[in-house]
C-alpha cells in the first residue's frame, strides 16, 4: 500500500517524469494507447513502483476453452487452460505471467515466514561439482535421477536435485565455534531431478522450484529445537497459503531413529496414501502405519481340512468368485528372496503386502524381490497361484490378521487345488507373526488402540513439504565441525527442510477449484480484482468508469486486472472464472445509469449491485473476509 498523502503530492510530478521516460524508452509499444494516455502513465507508475496491476490486452494470457487431452489431473488441466504454464519437453515447463505471479506469491510467503523463523536467505549454484557428491557417497547412491554433466575440460558436475553437499561444505568452511550456532540458511531455487515418470504438469516435473533450508546445531537437543521452529513455520506457511495440510509422520525408526515429517495437501489426485485418525489427529503414511489385527482372539476350528479342485484359478479374486466367499476368508502366500534362501510371506486375501514393512524384517532380503517362477517351483512344487503355507519347507512369516483366521482357504502347493477349513496349530504350526500389510480404511487406529470404535480413514495426499533431522549424516562425511565450550571438536547436527514451491501452486488448485476454474485462496491469487467492462470500445462512459475504477483500486493497493479485450461478455466472464480472480466487478452502461456496478465473489453464485462510491469499501471488506 502507498502512503496516500505522499503519493498524491508526488503523483503528477512522477507522471511528468514518466511521460519523458516513456517518450525516450518506449516510443512504439504503447503508442496505440493514446486514448487512455493518462492511464498508461499510471500503469508505468505502478509498474516502476512495484505494484502489480494489468490490462488483459497487454498480458500474455493464452486461455484455452478445451481441456488438453494429455493432462490427466485437474490442476494440470486448469494450469494449461488458464494460460499459466506451457510445456517445453517432458517435465520442463515455461511459466507464463499469470502462473509466475502465483509462484512469486507462494515464494514471498515462504520467504517471509522463513525470515521470521530466523533463517537467512542465501543462493547456492544450481550446478555442483561431482567431487562433493563423491565425498558424501551420493554420486553413486543417487542413481539416474541425478542429471550429470561435463564441462569443456571433461570435469564432472551435476545439476542439483538438492543441496546438502554444497551447504555442508559452505558451512564447514565458515564456522569455527559453537558460538556461531545455531544457524539456519535457506534458498529458493531451481532444482532438477530426472524423474523416471514426470507427470501431472508441474506436480511432478523434472525441473522445479524448491525452497530448501538447512539448520546447523552443536547437539541433538539443538537440532530438535531448530526442527520444531521449522515445523511451526511450516504450519504458518501452509495456513497463509490457504492450504489444508496434514503433517504426516514419516518417522523411519530403521535409520537410527531419525525424525521426519512430510506435509501433505489432501487431494484425490495425490500419489501418497495417508492414514488419518480424526480422534487423535494422527496422520501417517500408509507405508509406515502400524496395522492392528481385528480385536478378540482367534476362533476355534469348526471344519475339517479338505482339498478342493480349483482348475485354472490363479488369483484370490478368481478363487472368491468361484467359491462365492469373501477374500477375508482366504490367505495369500507370496515367496520372496530372503537373506538365507526363499521366504514365504502370508497375508489375508483382502490385504496388500507393505514392501517397506516387509523389507525391515531381518529374514527378508532388501530391496524386496519376489522369487522367480523357478524358485517358486523348487520351494513349493507349484506355480505362484497355488502356493499355501501347509507343509511348506521354508520359513513362513505371517501377518497378524492372517494369523487370526480360522477355517481359512489357501493354496494346496499343487497346481489346480486349494485347501479349505485350514487351521493354525492343527494343520500347520502356530505362525511366526509380523506386521506385513498396508493398513486399510476401517482398521483400528494404532494410537487409539484401546478404543475399538475409532477407525482409520485413508486419504490421498500430495507431498508439498518435507522436514528431516539429518543428524550427522552429511557433516560427518564432509567434516563439518566446530569447537565446543571446552575446545573439543564436535560434528554439526543438521536438519533439512524442503517445500516444493511450484508443486504448491498445482496442489493449491487441486484443493481449490470448481467446474468453471480455479478458486484461488486470496493470498496467492494472481490478481485480486477483475474489472470487466461491457462495451468498452463503444461506450465512453463505460471506458471512463473502468479507467477510473482501475486507478482508484490500484491506488488503494489492490492488484487489479482490467479486461479490456474486445471479447463478448460471456467469454470474459468465463476467462475470469477460469483464472480464478477472487473478486469481479462488471461495469455496464445500464449499471452506470443506475449509478451501480455489479460485484461478484468468485466463490459465490450470486452477484450484487453496489454503488460506485461503495466499491472500494465493499472490496476492502470482502477481501479481509
Ligand atoms: P516425492 O516423494 O514426491 O518424489 P521427495 O521425497 O523426493 O518427493 P524431497 O526430496 O523431500 O521430495 O523434496 C522436497 C519437496 O520438493 C517435496 O516435498 C516436493 O514438494 C518437492 N518436489 C520433489 N520432487 C518434485 C518434483 N519432481 N516436481 C515438483 N516438486 C517436487
Ligand atoms: Mg522424489
């Protein structure tokens, strides 16, 4: 906002200066604006003054009526249709003015909150020397997602997918003493990851903008504090961005108790599944959520074991269809490579194997790999569709829910046959139990365990942020130490904190849209107000009123888009809805005669007439809501 008095005093002298500037520097590009000449100076003024308003006639805004065929999810479709992005190659996009304005708004909020949390902005190079990555061991480890380059001297580099190596080296070379800690530095910068499957537009692109922050502390207590400060800042950021996010615990106990939280925008198009408990508020990635068995004890056997003929049946769904039974009465047996030979993993027929959990089991080889058809035949004497745990001469690990079954049906280790009425402890030994499955909706919450009525929901999520306690993983490899109070050398404790700035834009659309277009949260809308004059070219009254309003609102600090194209009103309304400007003002001869302007909030179905004098106050009130 301007200081209004000072602005008014200086206003005309600035306009004079700009008039001169304009003649010298812009002889032709605005020449055709003679009819609105004073207003064009105002455009210059605001432009040079950093206030962002625009006329559609001057804006590169190539909106599309049709949904592009190659865009699968809503945000990708709407970003293309609203003229926000254009594809260059797989996972590489141009950001057009409208899209870039949103990116910049997201970045500005992130920057403000990072600064508020005490982090300092720096900028590291996007291209990084191979030596740093060799020192951390990630030159090999990172795999094909790392884009490797050679310079003219044949020296190896990569385009940074992340910056732990560079930042740790930077800080290691600058800090000497514990007195300089804690320290948190961040940047907002382009990253490149050669994703195996770039898709959904900027949601999973190869080049994208990330905010990455790195904290440095003398000890783990300090790291915990720095981590909590960032976690709090993330909640403020996503709140200001108008996003409904869940902090999803991604604790990976297996790697030394390191703490990590992912921030997910809940949206159906999300690639991750999140288990949510409305009672205790816990949200965790399905990959890591403990699966509890049904309550109560296993029921006693009531049937005799019998072999049933099931010719040509290879899958649980075929078996259930043939016998008209629910999958929850069957079990499936999967053979995987183990650390000392093939191992059988047993699950209830309606459950899915959780690879992350299975890999953590000592008998199972990591990365998890299913046994070959030859190994299946050697171990079970049948094809994969007929395996069962009865008389299987290899280690058998059983998921707890499968271990609770009685009178169940399983493969007979004989092609074309299954066993019915099977019972643990009678027909085969009591099982070795493990948590092997993915949780499903309706499973009991592992935190509220004792309340059987509290059930988990499964929602899809888009990961927009990830914070991680790295500990000394990089500082050890890259020798980042300082001297403590006793003069003893101590390895720095690090945390890293990412937000996908460009992914946030797509995620915001996934969460805020309707069938006409985007419904931007006010804080990141590319413009705040759209002025749609009807008959601008033929009515001087409309043209004058539009210009006056454009000036008044811009001066009041609003980011205004004036639709001065020679389009039909319907087309202009559709475009303004599509690009999602929160407030729309329609100026027409008819309205002006009655002294009014039509106002409509993008989120509302109804419009209302307001008097010309009340426009500013109405907008100021609506905008604060
Ligand atoms: P994902 O599991 O989605 O690949 P990641 O775990 O690899 O994400 P991080 O390394 O934690 O991601 O990166 C920090 C943030 O950068 C992510 O939370 C996400 O918002 C963003 N991000 C990561 N990969 C991409 C991508 N290919 N396109 C756009 N944004 C991305
Ligand atoms: Mg990734």
